């Protein structure tokens, strides 16, 4: 079952605003950063994969990295690169800490190295969970209503 992070009902936000004397405070506005963020633990063969929706900044980094790649590699690298960002931990260990290549210094590159060494079917399964989280997040914030 997905663990919700940052899901605030209209009533909660309304109550917070009313407690502050009808003023919107900085603390209330910080809640916006977490609206729609969902995390799920995927369990496969005794391993726990923590998968989360992405922030706009993380999505921007993915697009930037894809744009810098050679054109023939772009299609094949979208999933692994997305998983580099959405897969936070495996059994509670940060993805970059699982990289065995000490010559790789950049955190994102270390994470990508781990993902690229995974079996394709595992990468596909994690990506499907990520897509499901995106759909659920879109419903939470009402994006599905806007599209109709």
C-alpha cells in the first residue's frame, strides 16, 4: 500500500489558515511542496524498494541529462535514468551507496550505475510502480479533473 507524504485535505489547510487568523503563513505554504508526493515500498524476493514520485527539480535534471546524451541512446536511457531518481533506497540503503565502482564520484552517476546493472525486468517493474504512483498523485491533486 502506498505511503502518502504531504497529502493535506482542504479541511486541514482551512483549519491551519483559520488558526492563524485567516492569514496564510509561510509554514502553510511550505505544505504545497509536498502536495502530491507519494512513496511506496515494493517488496520483491525479500528486498524492499522505496519508490517515490519526483519533484519538478528532479524531473528537470532528468530532461537535462537526456538532452545531453547522444541521440541513439536517449530512448534506452529514459527508464533507467528516471529510476535513478525515483528509487530512493533498497532495504533502507541509499542507492548510491550500493555502487561498487569507486572511480565514480558523482552521486547521480553512482545511482545510475546501480540501476544499469539491474536486470531489465526489475527495472521495468520499478518503472511500472513509479507510473502508478504518478497516476495516483495526479488524482490526488485533481489533475485528472482538469484534463477532462
